[in-house]
C-alpha cells in the first residue's frame, strides 16, 4: 500500500482507548442534560404583561385604497379597575377598516362585534355600583374607535417615518 493513503485513514487506538473516549462523551452529555434540567426546575414562574405596547406604522394605505383587518383576542385574568371586575376576556371578531383619504391621510374605524367576560372576582372600584351584571358572565358589543392618521415625514434611508394618529372611542 502506498504511503499517502495512510495519512488519510483515521487513526484508531486500542479498544480500551475507544471505550474510554465513548464513556467520556456519555458522561459529558449526561452532565449537560442534568445541568439543563436543574436550571429548568429551579427557574421561577414568569408571566408576560397584559399586552405589548401597540405601535402603528406611520405609512398610510394610500389614496382611494381600503384595508380591512380582522382577528380574535383572548385574555386570562384581566382586571378592569374602574368596574372592579376580574376575569377571562374573549373578543371577536375584531374588525378594522382603514380608508385612504389622500396620499398622507387615512380614516380608521376599529371595533369588535362581540365580547364576553367570564367573571372570576368582584372588587371594589369607582364604578362598581354601576355594574349591572349579576351572574358570573357578562357580554356585549365592543366599543367603536374612529380616528385619523396623518403621515408627517415619509420614511427614508437615513430616518424613520413620522406620523400622527388621533382617535376617539364611541361607547356602545
């Protein structure tokens, strides 16, 4: 056999060396798994905030265009401090319509057709005397939001776009 193929063959040690190397790899893997399980077991329980900060793109839909959005929302352990109610909230379908008025302005109409609160607890609140729900559940139509968005500065390669949005809530 020529000398050059031997350089490319794997070097095999004795059986004892191969067994020791295999045992070492297994021990290292078991240690890593044990540490990972210990860290997961010792980790405290965490909870996220109620909703992340809602940001909106400063770009408008464009003159003569209409954007229709829809979705559902569900939240557990939602607190309504004004009414003193605490419970699980389901909203849906939530509908949003954006109508392009010009190249820099749009009209926005957002709201939901149905919302239900499964009441877990009643607490004292400034408006708790006005709550008419007597059982452990209340439902109704969600409030309607009407607003306008104006693009003040368009986005470029060197700076972000800047817009202004104002809206009002129309209670149902």
